[in-house]
């Protein structure tokens, strides 16, 4: 009786072990900064952002001379900063979206269920960074 109980218990534990390993999710990671740095055309976008920032700074310098109070200058600065933030978002959001879509596609192709930023990964996981960079260059 004790042997049957022990055999049953061992069988149950083995079955439980196999079932949990069957549901284990593959975890991947991507170095977001490396992907962005290698994104096709990112240097041109960065130059456009820098040029827009310089243009808005010049606009502030010109327009603020005619303003009498510091409050008016603050309001102008806030208005121009909002324009800059909107410009940057318009430039970078499509890139971020494309990168996220590519990460999802690469993860699915490599049977990876979850992907985190490489900075969050301490041990383990599958590095998808090079595959994502390659996929972005092909598209």
C-alpha cells in the first residue's frame, strides 16, 4: 500500500512538473536604445528636431525683445515649448510605433511570449535586439 501511495505521489509530482513547464513563457529582451540608434533615418529625424529647436529659440529671442514683462516672456516660452513637444512627438511617435510593431513581429517569429527592455533584464531571456535591428533595416 505504501509503495502504491508513493508511486502515485511521485507520478503526480512529475505530471505537475511537466504541466507547469509546458506553460512556461519564453521571455525576450531588446536594447531599446540600440534599436533606436540603428533605426533607418534616425539621424535625419534628430537633425530636424535640432533645427526646429534652434528655430523656436531664435523665434523666442526675437519676439521676447518686444515683450515688457517677465510673465509675457514666460507665456511665450511655454507656447514655444508646447510647439516643440508637439513637433517632437510628431517625429518620434511613428518611429516608436514601428519599433514596437517590429518587436512584436520578431517575438512572434521566435516564439517569445513577453519582451522587456534589456535594462530590466538581470538573468536569462532571449536577446532579440540584433533581430529587431535587422528586421527594421529590411522593411
